[in-house]
């Protein structure tokens, strides 16, 4: 059984190589995670007035993508066994 984070390293390597489509197929939450980390970093420096709401929204989106992708992998794996 795969974990919810399986594929993240392969997705990161594909992203470094410039293969955006392959990266999204391997782990679709990687790019939103990067956006969340970068925005959080800038929020710590510049203290945006709307920053906490954006961070919470991004966290909800990232978790939803991770959970949806995990269930898709489980369902897809069960069908082809």
C-alpha cells in the first residue's frame, strides 16, 4: 500500500528536469506545496494583512489534493489487481 506522500520525490525530480506534466501526474500536490511554502516565507518577512487567510486556504487546497490523489491511487490500484 502506498502512502499519501508516495511519488513526491519522483515528482520533484521531474519538475527539476522541466517536465511539468510528468511532475503533476506523479504527485499533483507538489506545486501547490511549493506555492504554500514560498508564500509563507514571504508572509513571515512582509506580514501581509491577508496572509493568514491565504495560508489557511492554500493548506486546505493542498490537503484536499493529497487526499483526493491518495484515494485515486487506492481505487486505481484496486481495479487493476
